[in-house]
C-alpha cells in the first residue's frame, strides 16, 4: 500500500476516531503497509463513512454533549452497557435503535419500537423518575431488578440527560410484572389471613359438628376467595391433624369433628374390612370410563412412529394415578402406557395410536400380530 492510500486511511481514521494513525506501522513514517484489500476497501468506503459521520457528535458541540456516558459492565455476559445504545429494561445487554436511526431499507415489521427517556419528575411533582425506577427494582427483588438498578445507579445525572433509551415492550413488561407481583403478594397475604381466622373460628367451638359448607361460609366471611371448598377442607384437616376426624359419604358434604368431643354423640369403631371398598372401586371405574371416552381419538391419519406424549394422549389421568398408587414403578413407565392403551381400546372399542404403530411395525409377522391382538396389545 503506497503513501497516497495511507493518507486516505488517516483521513478515514479521523472520522472514525479510532486512533488508527497511532499504530507503529503508520507513525514510524513507513511508505508501505501490508493489509487485506477487502478490509481496507470497507474501512475507507465513502458510504460507510457518511453514515458514521451522521452518528458522530460534531466538533463544536459542548463538552457536556460530547461527554460519553458512564458505561457499566453487566454481570450478564461481557458486553459493556451504554445508555445511548442499549435498552435500559432488557435482561441482556441488547441494542436499542430509535425509529429515526433505522436504515430506510429495513421494513417496519423488522423494527422494534423504542423510545428515549424524557421523564424527569413523576406526576406528583416530587418523586424523581430515577428514584421511582429504583423503588420498582427494590419491589421486584429479582435478578432483573438488580441488573436495572445497577444500570440506573451508573447514570451521572438523571436518565433524560444520560440519553437513556428502552424498548417499549421491555418497559411495559418491567412495570407490568412489578404490579403483578405486588397484587399476587397482597392477595396471598389476604388469603392466608382469611384461613387463619377460619381456623380460629373452628377452634372456638370444638363441640360443634362442622360440615364443609359451614367451613366455606366462615372462610368467605373472613374475606377468603382463592381456595376452593375441596382445597379448604384439605388444608383444615391438615392443620388440625389427629385432632380432627373427617367423615365422608358419597353425595353428602364432608363432616368435620374434633375427636375429643365426637364420642359424646357418635360411637366410633375401627373397621378393618373397609366396607366402602366396592363403592370406591365402582366410582373409580366410572371415572376412568368417562375420561377414556372423552379422549377417544378421531383417526384421520396413522403414524408409524410415535413418542410417549402421543401414546399417552388416550389414557385416563385417573387410571395413571391408580397405577402409580399400586407401585412407584408405574410412574412414567412403558408398562403404564401399554396397560393404559389396552384399557382405552376396550372402553372406546377402537384401536389406539400405540396399538396401530405396533401392528404396522410387525406387519411381516402375521402370526405374532394375531397373538398380540388376542390380548389387545396390537391391532390386527
């Protein structure tokens, strides 16, 4: 590269402000320098320099305007955060481009809406917007709140003076999740207080025979809204433990009695024969049949290869729970899928996707398929 080309590079270096002219091979007065032709063409490209000059601050700008903002090194990755380049509310250090900074060739659907921070003081006229965001970060108490807080504290003045910018979606998500967390916490606290008061009411009258409707009414009167009657009764029984005796009967509200007082009105005897077993079995069987028929598959196509999710689509959830209660080995096992598909096929009177896949894979073994068909393992 001759001296004329070097002068062109030095002119481009001044526009780019990258101190390229201070490199040893340039500053020692050498008349030739080795470089890649493609690299140097891109470096001195007039169109590239023109775009760059539009973004660079002018020489007659004030010191305050040319002062580069304080940059923070985020804990996420190693990219340096810059208020003038990156989104304030993104978890990662993400580029943030304002509408007028996009190239005209970029279509609108490829542009991410962004804005610059213009708020200095909140609507009350007292709270600074910077302090408002710091308070939101403290309320979040999560990793994103810690990251945003670190960025805000790095601003030498208010965010408007620092030319901070943000993606509109990121800002909305940051504020919305904070509000959602606060609402959830307040609802949870109110619900816990309602349950505590409900327990106190039950404890104040231990001789009374309570039913689930009475307990739900007390819970509602105390301001409780979130728990269903079934969940509420289960939590009450769990709270009192052995002190409380629950009594269940099909079609009737559950009775809750304190053991120390139940003997005054009832004679309680242990029953090892479990006379309600037949009734329980029948109830479980009806539920499995109902769920299996609701999951009946409408075949429009057949798959030769299926996965666990497809094989489990036609199995009753109650049946899966029943098998898991028999033995932990049935949990998420192939045996559960096979048993469930056999039962589903018998209830719905149609083959399941698993049975069809087995039949297709064994297409060349007719005798084996006939034997498996007898046991509803495969379709014929």
